[in-house]
C-alpha cells in the first residue's frame, strides 16, 4: 500500500523537488510500459492521479518545473500515436445488473416504458471480455477501424484490425447498407493467449496477466506486423452509423452479420420474458467454463429494433440493454498458514497459504490478507475455513471466515514483530502524523527496517544504487543486477567494485552466452569509472528513506567531505544533541530526515556496507559554502532585472560564497541587490532599513570586476 501523500501545501521545496524527480521517473516508466511494451502497469485512474499530483506541485513551485517534466510531455506521450476517429454514432456502455431481482426489474422497466401487456423478447448474448472496436464499411469495403476510446472519439487502428483474420476486408453476401459501422469485440481464445504467453516467456519477455489486457496491447501495436502475428479474433454483435436500416430485430441483425462474413457468438439465444432472462443467465454461467474465451456476464437486449428505438438512451447507456454480470468467484478452503512477504520498499504483507482449491478455473494456493488490521478485523485464524474470492484478474482475496467451521485449536495470528528475513530485523509501522496530544498516528503498513541488509530489499536497493542519479553504472541495469544477485555475485554494493577486479569471475563471465569479451570490458570500465564519486551522489545512492537527490546535496554541502559526514551521522545515530542540532540547522532538513539517518546509521549491517564502500571508493568532497567571504552567512535578495548575469547565476554565485539567497524581503534580509525595474521588494527594503545596493556594487563587494573577472 502506498504511503499517504503529504498535502502539497505542506511540502518543503526540497521535498517537492524530490517528489517531482520521482514522479518524472515513475511516469516515464509507465509511459514506456504503456507505449512500447503495451503492458500498462497501472490503471488510467492511477496514472491520472500521478499527473494531477505533479501538476499541483508544479503549480506551487513553478521554478521547479523540469525540462523533462511529465506535464510538458504528457500530452504528447500519452496521447495516442494513433489518429483520433470520431465515431459516427457514439459507442456506449452498458448498465450492470448483479442479481435475478435486477434482471426482473429490467424487464418490468421496459414493459412500463413501452406500456406493454405482452411478453418482451430479448437476446441473451455472452458478454465477451475483450475490447470493442468499430469497423466502417463503405460499399462493402472496410475503410476504417477504430477502438472505442472514450466512446465518442477512438483511435484509428485500421491497419492493425485488418490483420485480424475474422475481420472481412470486404463484406460477403449482399443486402448490406452502403455505409455501415460494424461493432464487436476483439479478444483472444484461451489457447491462443496461452501460446502467446508461452512464447513471450521462452523469449524472456514480459507475459500478460490476462487475455483482455493482452488483446488490447496486441491491437494497439505501432507495428501492425506484430498484431498480425497474434491470433486475435473478433465477434460482431452491434452496429453504429448506418445509411439504411437492415433488420427488424437483433436476432435478424446478428444473422445478417454472420451472412456478411462475421463471426457471431453461437451461444446467443433469443428468449421470452423475465423467466427467459433468468434461464439464459443460468445456462450461460453453466457453459462459461467450456467456451474457450473469457466472458464476464450476459448481455440482454430487447430484440425488436423499433422498441430499441423508442426506448432510447439514458446518459451513456441504452435503456434497451443491460449487462448481467457474473459474481466474483468464491470458494472455501482451509487456511494452513500465514506467511509474511516483504515487498520492494520493505512493506510487509501477510499472505494466506491455503489448501489448494479451484476458483474460476484456477487452482489457488495463496491469497492476500492485506495487512494486520484486516486480519484482526475479520478475525482470521490459522486452521479456519475461509471464503476465498477471485474476481477477474485480481489477486485472490480472503473475504471472510466460516465461523461455524472453526476448529477448537484454530490459532489467532500473532503478527510478527520482526522481518522473516534471515536478519530478523524489527518491523516498524509508518508514522503518518500526530494526534492532538502529540502521540504518533500509525499507518497500516509495516516495514522491514533492514534496508540494505534485508535480502528481500537488497535487490531493490542495488537497483537504486546503480541508477542514473546515484552511481550511474552502465551495464548494470535491473536485469543484469537480478542475475548477478541471484547467482550471489553481487549481494551488496561493495561487491560491485570487487567484481570488477575479480579476474576469475570476469573470466567466467567472458565465457557466458550473450556476454563475451567486449561487454565484460565495458562493464569493468563503467564500474571503475565510478570508483571516484562525489559525496552527494554517494549519499543519494545509499537509499536512506527521505534522503533523495536534493537532500543528499544539502547533506554533502553541509558537511563537505565524507569523514565529516560519516562522523556526524554516527553521532546523530548515537543521539548526540549537538550533532542533531547541527543537522537540524542545515537548510531544509527536518525531523523525518533526522529520524531516517539516525535509524540508518544505527543499523549494524548498514554500517558494514558503508565501511565496505568507503574502503573501496574515492569519495570526493563537495564545495562547502564559504565562511571567509564578505557575504558569508548573509541573506541576500535579488530584485529587478540583473544586467551582468542571470538570476540563477547570481544565486549560485552568492550561495557559493556562503550567502543565503531568499526570494522575499524581511527583517532577516541583510542585503537587497536592486536592478532596474525593482518594485515592492525595494520599497520594503527601504522601509525596513535593509542595505540596498546596485548590481555593480554587489559585484564589487564580492570581488568580481565588472568585466566579469574575479579579482585576484
Ligand atoms: S452491446 C450500446 N454486446 O461490453 C451497447 N456489448 O459494457 C453496445 N460487450 O463496450 C454494446 N459483449 O465492449 C454488447 N454481446 C455484447 C457484448 C458487449 C461484450 C462489451 C462491449 C461494450 C461493453 C459494455
């Protein structure tokens, strides 16, 4: 579960910068998955939430907007690579029904609306779980194919749809209107989906979680050649724009679609009245496992098209149709044990180990229990018979306990206090805030505090360590790291540098498939190049919580070199008041950072890891702000236009000389440098009696001559 986000208003500038950096990375990773790999890793809603958060932070800190900000590229990147297509008639969605009562009410509603005494006839069609598409035929020729999109505007995927064998390029038979948009579902049959995944796995590529995602990804390939290699199929079940009516009932229309060369669902039945609806549903539920493709319910449609016309639409769904959904599949089984799984961030999740049980065609042995609070709330005990639920592609969940079946010896779960990893480090709950009395409010997530030392978290830390903003080691991407980690060649960051000098390991690597002389030479070179590393990058690479790139720079500048930094950190960990005070005094360092570094440097394994690195690396000091200059320790405000340099340049130069640059004038301001056009800040400065000088006077004071050269 993600940590709750701090309100944007409460973010410090440093936190904002860290978060914007992280958001840019995260969103670009999602974009790559979405566009290049066609395997979206988050829902559109979750992606939009990231976008909104990014925009809110940028709105508050406009000067932090990065060149590569997702807000500058989202439109282009996320917007389709396919041309937009406005549907002649919108592609609507269906209302849902979940019970027999809902189905009966649907029938009653229709009869009320049409004031009918007689029974209504309906089609009951399988609700295919794929993605819908619209095919435009002009004089019988397929001229355009589009995805549903938002219902009004879809994407032009004509070339891709044309590769699907079940989509005719020319309509067969006769009697079709000059213009007709045929609508239906693009989907995979189970065997084709399985074959595709097997091939992907064999090729070491990512596999798809379910047939629907896979169909969607396959259809939205930029290269239609790839779509062509996938055995996508198409069921026709509806139509959009028409130049002339072609049938009087849905049943007749489906028959015509079949005549014209489309596949329609063989399981569709025309039924009479409410009773017919219920029977059709029961039958569909029964044959569902034998269909060979995924369906998630039954679609009921009023058969007579003139009645459909009269019934019309309510907002975005037709009044004449409804989707009766299958319930999430449930099963009962024995809970044999509860294990704790450690995620990448150290967050631990309890997992139910179950006596194997078949749910919706899949044998389930594990299910998530979410967190300790959930286990307590549902009073789940080891030995219990539990109700298991699996809906669509989601992870199976334990929804409850069959209390009547509880054995006398069922054991309440004692939530572990320590990580199950061999180090057995204590688990900690995230603190989310304070109550009125100043007591901590804990979140539901518990975390392993083992950080680098926990094997489950180690690999994730290694990935961060080698990443672009940390050690930036080319040739040690996620895949290579995982391999070296699994083989035990790299278990901790220090191992990376030993590996580069371990002749026997390197010799073995050269023999390896897909490696060879050149790649080993390159790998060694890129590792060796990073033995020399600036202190701020080193600090960032450690992956201490709350210490991102910006905070790492603040710490590095604050302490200057690695010895001063490490000495201070050890003191902070030991609770040395003076050291804590000194850390606190650094600009933008708050409680969260102090606690995080104290925790990090208290952990023995972390200390071992740091020492190991220090021994192998040449950690470069960073320039500390000067203390022996005319402006050291002074707070300066630049206002008006500067003529000799940019505002950013002036700021960097002043900070380099130990000054603090502020954006507004207050009593704490020592100097206001006012250029032409200075307004209210200059006025405030005069009122407060703050020293005001021109740009040239400022430059003279810091010892820069007006031709830009520093004196001496
Ligand atoms: S008819 C105006 N028939 O379900 C109604 N839709 O929730 C147009 N679907 O977007 C849809 N099987 O992707 C219809 N036999 C079927 C269907 C079906 C699956 C999908 C379709 C649609 C969604 C509506």
